[in-house]
């Protein structure tokens, strides 16, 4: 199994990630998985990367730099790839990016009812903040301070 993160550099790349993942992520509670919504995220400064296992896209990750922090969020991992430690690889990827950019903190955003992400965040030393985001207040913020 070869894992890679591939940055979406063009609208064609974004479309490819969208089309490849539409069945897996169209019902993802953390995102509106439409081509226009993904383009809006990228236009707002979020970098989009696909997590590839061999040649298959198994998740999409977003991050952007803000002041001295890395803001992060990701889609769910495709069901037939869950349980293989890929969520931990995504966390390592975010941490590597933050360290390369010499940032002090990583913020991660997920829905308030995403309890798997709560456990994952806690296992990677993230702390839940009191902030609630989104129009409905259902997105929670987690933070990890880097040493």
C-alpha cells in the first residue's frame, strides 16, 4: 500500500477529486460535497489535497495558513479503507505541513456529532475549544499547540 497526498492545482484537479469521490462523500455531514462548494473553499484560500492509496482517492483534505496557525478539515475516508490507520496519516500530514511552515498551532474543524473525529483528535493531543462555527453552530474547533 502506497499512500500519497496530491495537491489539487487546477480546476481540472478539483473536478477530478470531486468526481472520484462523489459517491463516497456526497452524504458527508462535514461538507457539502458539490463541485461549486469545493471551488468556493479553494477560492477562500483552502488548499485541497487528495489522500491517495495506490492510485485511488480515499479522502480529501483541506488546509490553509492563517497568521501562525494551520486550519484543517477533511472528508471521511471511504468506507472500504476505514480501519487501516489512514486518519492517523492525515493527522501526521497536517502536522508535517505545519512544522514545515513553522506554525505554532493546528486547528481542526469537524461536526459536533463526529465522535470518531473527537477520539482521533484526543489521541493526537488536540483540545476542544469552546468555539462553535457555521451558520447552525454545529462545527466545533480543536487545537493542538506544536512544540
